[in-house]
C-alpha cells in the first residue's frame, strides 16, 4: 500500500520558530504539533531529511507532494536523499 501526504508548509533554513509562528496563523496548533505534522517541513537540509526519514518509518509515508512554489528550494533535500 502506498501512502502520500501533501506538504503545504516548507521552510529550509534558520528561523524555524518564526516560520512555525506564521504556520500557526493558518493552522491554530501548538508549535510542537506543527513541527511534527506531515503538513510541515522546516529546518536545515539535514533536519528536513531526518524528518522525512522519521515520518516514513513512523507513518509509512511513501510519497510526499511538495507544492510547486517551493520546488526549487526543496531540490537540495532531494539531492541529499537520493
């Protein structure tokens, strides 16, 4: 069985807390829940790669859909995971 999730919120780089503050204006959840949500990826490249690996193990996600407006910024993550 294949499981897929759309990642609506992607931020690569510093200022994770500020990004999660912004996401919380869209999804009114505590930062801890947002940081672990399959809808959100934030951190440096290594952190995001680890999040993806962890979510694959814990949730069984085989595919992630990344919005086209962050596709180019996300490319280094794909290179690292390849």
